[in-house]
C-alpha cells in the first residue's frame, strides 16, 4: 500500500529535525487455553507472558521497541488451534509463544511455517512437534519421549516386581507418553498387565478400576491430564483399592489435581521439568511474581522463559525479522528464568531435565532426579 502524502510529509519533516518516526510495537502472540478443561494451565502461561513482557518493556523493550501481547484461545483443541493460529497471523503477529498442548501445536505450526512466523512453545511436549523438519519451531521444555523414559525407569527401579498397568486419554500428549512408557518397560522385559484408554472428560472410572482390580495392578501409568487422573485416584480409594500407585506426566502439576483428590491424592507421582523457582538466579522473577499475587508455577516460568528467548533472539539478530531470529536461536545460548538454554537442529533443548515429583498435603515436591 502506498503511503499517503501526509504520511510522507510527516516522515520528511521528522527526518529534517533529526527525530525518528514512532516505531510500532513488536507483537508477541500467546496461543493458549483461555477456555476449556486446561484453562487453569492457560492462565499460568498468560501470567508468565504478561510478567516477562512487562519486565522487558520496563528496561526499554527490545531493539528500541516495546513488546505487546496478543492472546488467542485454542482451548487445547487441534481444530481450534488452527483457528487461533490464523487469528494471530491475520493480526500480523510474527512471533508466537505456544501452543499450550501438543494437539493444537502440531497443525498450528504448519500455519506458522507457511506464513514465516517463529513459534516457541513453553509447554508442548509431544515429539512429533519437532520431528517434521519445520525450521520455525522451537520449545523450551523437554519431550514426552524423554519424560516417559524417566517415568518408566523410575517405575522399574522403585517397583521392580510390580504389576504395571497403562492407560491414556487417546490424545496426542497422553497417548505419546503412555506409548513411550510401554516401550521403555518392554526394553527391560516388563509387560503391562493391562492397557486401556479412556475418553477426555470422562468422570466415571468404575469399569477401569474393576479391570485394574481383576489383574491386581500395583501401579498404573496414566497418560493424560489432572482432571481424569484425579478422578481415577479418588475413585480407586473410594473403592478400597488403596495399594494402587498412579504415575503420570507433567499434566498432573495443576493445583486442581489436589482439589479433586483431597488426601486420597497423596503419593501420586509425576514427571515434571526441574523446578526453576528453586534456582537462586530465578529469585528476582519469583519474588516479582509473588509480589503481584502470582504463584510462580512451572507453566508460568516456562512461558516467561519462552518470551525471554524470543526477545533475546531479536536482540542478537538486530531486528524483529523471524528468519533472522530463527538463525540466532540456532546459534546462540539464552539466559532465562529457567536457566541457560540452547537448541539443537530440530528446535529441541540440548539439555532437558525431568524429575519425579510427589503430591502430598496439597502440594508437590521433587522426590527423585533424572536417572
């Protein structure tokens, strides 16, 4: 589009006085679950993005420009994820933090690839996201085929003679985790006594619990999110099945898990990236969040880090151009609230770190490091 005569005259006048025209903000898209069953995780990611952008802007922004957040709701749904991606593209967003879940991340990444948009996910862990040769996709968290291995190895070491069952919610994230755990167990000669799937949103797990009792399962690995996992644990305890130990992935890091289970959730285990809030280098950010009444939850800090990576990438590239920033991300190391990060040729972290956490007394804490 040609500039108007008035615009050209204004630019000329500013040039003559040595004053630069006002620059536009650098738009940072956040694609997350504003609505739906994972909305509480989405709020965590929104908190992280808001806090990171506020901190960066308070120090002058990036390359002399301020960052501005544009939020799109994907509901943690694949179809809605494509809609959210197109909404961001239509708003001229060139840098995206997201998506929250693997399901929408995969098709949305295709949209961003076609449009030349840089995508940095803070929480999507499905291996497929970075296995398709897309050059514009990065993530600041590890992969399910890494955390699934950690979970399986922990089960093998801690419960060597246990009868292990596996269940998942049929979604990309949950099934991917369950498949990795099953494959890792198989390599060690361990075969599940039961493999089952449930439907997302399901609330009555009496049939599953009956099957688990019939095979006398000691441990169930569940691939999925906190809502269904919490119901499985609570209903198993209500049925007197007290010996059953549930192990899962980072989808159980949501505080709502304990709201569902109460004390019956004690002892539930799950993998999660190492807690960055315990790192003294993160203290300033953690204190800043707490001062605002924001819990420095894992998804909050990892989203904060994703914004930092984009901002530092722009600084290293010297301009807010996605292609230049992508090149910078592949070559550099980035100092973030979750520690120093660098990326391999696929866009994955060069040094992911998952640990085992346990729910107890309404909160969770690390009980075992990556083995």
